C-alpha cells in the first residue's frame, strides 16, 4: 500500500514557470500521423509525444503564455502515453492545476 501511494505521488513530468513557453509540441503532428485518440502500438517508436514508464503525477503550471486548451487538446490526441501504448490522460487535480495556473497572458 505504501509503495502504491508513493508511486502515485512521484512527479514524472513537470513544466513550470516558463515565461515564454507557447507550445509543448503541436497537436497537428498527431492529426497528420493518424494517432489521434487511439492506443498506440509498442512497435512504433516514431510517434510524436512522450511515453512514461510509470503512472505518477504530471504537473504543468505557471506558464503564463501557454494556453491550457492547447495542452488539453494535445493530451486528448495521445501526446502522453504509458508503456504499453495506453493514453495517459490528466487526472482531475492535474487538469485543474493546468486550467487555473497557465495562460493568463496568452491569447487563447
């Protein structure tokens, strides 16, 4: 039980306090490659996005020029995935942090 809680509380990806960051990478890459919203094969190493080996915390916060909607779109298209190809979507608390702490200076 302790190990599970610890793993879920570990930060596996963080993008914070980047004053000029506008994009992580463009969702158009996923649309063009036909990977939008699908589970992804382990054999395809050429796909855009990030693959995580554990299911810890994703924290994207305090990026004043980064539109939260663009990040959400990117994630929904399969930009984050777990080993094995399963798409990693944001949990409620991760999404809330994304929506409320990013993009206050951006034209979204």
